[in-house]
C-alpha cells in the first residue's frame, strides 16, 4: 500500500510548505553577522531553540516527501506511517489560527477530513487559491520556550518514525523517483533496497519455517542456504527430511510480488517428501500471510541429493598440502576464487541481521562449498530450525564501524587470494591486550597482496579492515589556533559548523590532507576575528600550501581585509602556475537573508544545498548578493 493514496497524506503534502514559511527566525541581535552588541542569556537560549526548531521542521520534508509517498509499504508499516502522519497533522492543526474557519468559504468534497482537520483543510483551500503571501500569517509556532520544546519534540518523533519506516524498505520510492539520480547512483540505491528487501524477507521466511516445517517430530531440522539468487528475491536451500537420517530436499522460496490467492501451506514436510520422491526441487512462494505451493520456474534442474560437507577451510588446507608437494598446485582457479569472494560478500550484505545467518561472524569453516567440474563452485551456510522457536539463536544486530563481521569478511577474501588459512601467530600480538590478534594477522597478510591483486578487490579488503587512519590521527600537526593557545583540536562553538565540515571531509576525502584552523571561539567572537581570518588564510596558503580553503562563517557586509588577502593569495598562486580554491557557506536561512560574505565574493565558490536528486533546497539557497 502507498501512503500517497490517502487523503491525509495529500493534505500533509499540500500544507507542509506553509508551516516551513511560518517558522520563526532568530533575533537580529544574536545573529552571527551582527555587531558586538551584548545579548541577554534568555535571548541566546530562545534563539538556540528557534534554530533547533527550524532544523527539525525542515527535516520533515527531507525525510518524508512525495517520492516516499509513492513507495509501496507492507500493511503494518503503512498503518504505522498513517499513525505518524495523523499525529503531525493534529499538531499542525493546533498551530493554525481559529479565525481561518471564519475567513474561508464553505468547502465541499472533504467531509471526513473537515471533521478531523477543519483548519488544515481550509488552509489547503487558501493555498490552492494562491493566497500564499498571507497564508503563513495564519500559522504560529508561538513565542514561548515551552511551545518551541513541544514543537521540536513532535517533529523529532515524526522524523524518527518515518526514517525507520522508509529505511526498512530501502528509503527509495518506486517508479519515477529515480528520474534525477545518476545511473551509477541508481544502481547503488537499487542494490541497497534489494538487500534490505532480502534481509526482511529472510526474517519472515525463517519465522514461517520454524512453525510450518514439521508437525510430526520434535527436535531440530537442519538447513543449508545457498549464497546466491538474491537478485530475484529468492532463497535456495537444502532442508533435512524428518524421520529419514541423511535425506535432504532442495527447496526454492521466492517472495511474492503481489498478494497470493492460494491456500496457505500448514505443514511443509509432506511437500518436501513428495518432491523428493519425484526427484524435483520443492518450489514455494511466500508473503506476509504464509507459504504457498507455487511453480516458480519450469526449467529447474533436478534436485541435488545432499548438501556438501566440504568447507572452504577444507579446500584451503588442501591447497596448502598440495603446494607442499607441488608449488604450482591449484585446484580452485583464479576466476572461480573471485566469484566465490563476490558471492560471499554479497550474501553478507543481504543477510546481515537475518536469523538464517546464525553464525554471525562467518569464517572459512562455516562456509560450505559445492564443487562441480562443469560449473562454478557454490557457497552455502548452515542453519537450524527448532520445533520450539524460543530455543533458536537469532543474530539480530545492526552493522556498525568496526563490526567483527567485516573483519571476518576481509579474512575470507584474503584467504581466497592467498589460498591458505590465516591464523594469528606470535608476531600478531595486539599492543593493548597482549593477545594474538586476527586483525593484526590480517593486516600483515594484507601487505603481501599489494603488488599482485586487482585494485578493486584490494580496495574492498582495505575498506573491511578500515586501514585508513582515524580523524584524530590525520589532524596531528595539522591544527593551528588563532583564537586561543590550544595545541590540539578544540571546538567551543555550540553549533560546531566547522567541526561538522571537518568531520565530513575526513570521511569522504580519505586520501586528502586536512588542516584545521580556529579563527573564533564561538559565533559571538566572529565579528572581532577579522585579523585571525586574514592570518589563517595566509598561513594556509603559504605554510600549509593547501589547494582548497573552506570557510564555515559569514558576514552581512564585505570585509575589505579578508577580500584583499583572498585576492592576493589567488594572484600569487597564478603567478606560480598553480591554483587555489576558496569555498564559503552561502547562508543557512534561505530567503530570510541574502548571500553572506565571503561566499558572495567573486573569487569564492558559494556553497549551497540540494536534496538527494540534486534539486536546490530553498533553506540553503539564499538570494545572491545584490
């Protein structure tokens, strides 16, 4: 179901821009571009609340918009989204002046909505009749801190709910929502959306299998899941047959694209046994209601008789033994190794957090390999189905930096390249724990690959090992404090705009040298920091010899000294046959203010904001300097 089809969603999309227009603005006296006039603590506190309020309300339109409204949702997610939408609409309803009901004429065709949101329906009518210049005058967020706190909390709650709901379905809408995204970005978004879909589908299927696989015997039933076929939302596995030791049946389960009208399978065992006798794989479809008997493809090969007992570890140990006798020994060809590596890495992306991935940290001894002389080797993982679901061990965790599963993946890829197992030895001691470390062993072996491995494959291993130095290490010797005497990076500004920019640069420009200079302790000291800014620009260009200068500040008027130092630095670089680029924030208040200096300078690139499709966002795109 799609949220865009309901009247509440259409009402929200119509009136939301008016609430953005009606947002309060901070007082001129505390604006960072103003003079050094003393400002009361109350005013500063109130302006901080307004800044937070503006940020949270503007996020609403980024987290949920027309593209998301076109996204297909499962029934329970659709209901959650409807509830969140109703809550934000009730809040918006309270913000509209009661007088709007007297001003607007009688409206027909919205009887149900008029009963629940009478003021919002009339506000929509005002907007549709192009009374937009005065529309936001009908809306008020109030003037008291308690009202701002309430508004912030309501917006935050809505944003959390919608972010959770739409991230679970890939965060992208169907159809034309991809229209403005670059081709490679479309591929990445589609891959991530499919991975989320498979992970969610595998959870659903596992819960059905726990309850439906068998009603005849108690105990555990084994399964082997093939690590491929995810592009078709399909799970290929071998399931053990109860009451018949050593008997296995191949089964295909595909997530249904539309609601199934067939009878739900109550017990899977009879179907597995019937297919086993026919020497054909069992083919099933499933959705939120259950599992259905369904012929997915008629061209399926005959069912395999049993899963492989050979692990990747067995193969690697066999390779090592073979090379001891014959140095050129190799049973697993180079292209097949790469294929296995890609298959395993792709499976981890699609199954992370899935109960089918019961060995959370994969290793060479938990991956089974089915080899055939005429076909590429296939990788499988084993799992267990309990007749008592409470006994099952389910890995339900979120990926994060430093997750051991990424280290395990790096080790597997290294082992495939080196054709031997990696185990920590005496030289692989962790400096902090004093114990042998798999990470240290992996990084040591990683160095052996640099000269003879495909660059892309090498990069994947490097990313898994997270070998790039952290931000703090990269800033050592790259810091200077013109606003104080700190010898290490420090930020006393509440908004931390500069720190956020530096952190982003360290993440996306991993091979760049990043230098940081503090020119003011906080916003209040910026107007008196002209000399610091001039010195910092000169130092960055001559001592640090940087190629790019970013300035996370702005003034309402031109500062001659800053203008001149920028011009001088650019002139000197051009005389040397080199370039230097200057960037500065245009503004964060959109049409509430003109473009700030130095962003307005002809020698400076003004930084504005866009959404994920590249469309300019009004709040980060002020009017150009007049």
